[in-house]
């Protein structure tokens, strides 16, 4: 049973609009959440993270929101650019083992010029 | 500025053959990891190491062995390859603290026929 879920395998957005990628988790022990971005034939690269003591973290065009009661987080990209087209992985780690990160299945984002 | 280097990048094995995947990092990271990526499954942790001479099992360790004889290298071995081990394998490294995320290699695409 997947502990980190990304229910949308793919998403298409027009350039300049907002992209919203969603992630749900089931393990209440998760304390730290991350987003990774992956281009074809490359390894994932770290994008942004959020601790459970916060409900929002911003880095330039990227904002992650965390709703602990709903066990839900989302990544907002504003404005979306064609270079943002990639697979985005949501990931989470438990408080007792910060370095054992569990990844979701990924969402493929296409930003259409 | 190499980061994490994986060799080989591609390999085709016959069922029952053995091979070793090599991961090397030049960032002096303490922690190293091996993940496999399969469609719809995200990245799943195979084995990890928290320092030179240490190894530990992840989510899907069966059929794999690892060694960390030197801090900068983490080897993943398949003793008797099976078609179920057809996957893309990613190595990653990190400092032993949350916040920075992992640095991934570019992956090894392995096909077992």
C-alpha cells in the first residue's frame, strides 16, 4: 500500500498559468516533505521542502502548502514555464528516520507554450 | 563538479547473470542510497548506508546486496538477475540531516531478458 500518493499521473497547463500538483500521504509519522523534479534521462533534483511545523514554504515561483489534518500537500508553480515540463515526485520522511525518504509515483507536468 | 556518478548507464543481462552497479560521490556525504524506479511505483529504496562500512535494508532489498568499503563509493550487486529486476536504478547521497534533500546520479537502465 502506497504511503505517498500522487493520484494524477499527468497534468497539462498553459504557459503563464498556475500549475498545481497534489500529493496525499497516509502515515501520520511523516514529519518532513519534499518535492523533486526529474527530466528524462536524468536523476531527480531537489526542488523544495516543508517541515510539519509550517503550512507554507515559498521559493521563487514554487510554493508548497501542507495541510496536516487532511494529510495533503500541494506544489504551486506560478507562472508555469515550458522548462517546468518534467515529472514531479512528492516525498516524505518520518520523524524517527529523516533519511529514509518515501517517494510517490510522480506526476508528469507538461507546460504548453 | 561531478556530484554523484553512476556506472554503467545502460546494461542488458540474461536471467541468472550477475553484475555490480557502481556509485561514486565527491561531496564527502555520509549517507548513500540505492533506489529503483518502476512505472507507477515511484522510487523505492533498496539499500542504504549511513557511513563507511555500514549498510542497511530498505523497502525492496531482496535479490540485491551492497557494500560501502570506501566513503565515496556504494556498490549494488545482483547475484542472479531476474526479469523482475528490470528497472532504472538511481544512487543518491546526502548529509545526515534533513533539509538539503538528496543528490541523485543520472541512473542506470537495466534490462534483464
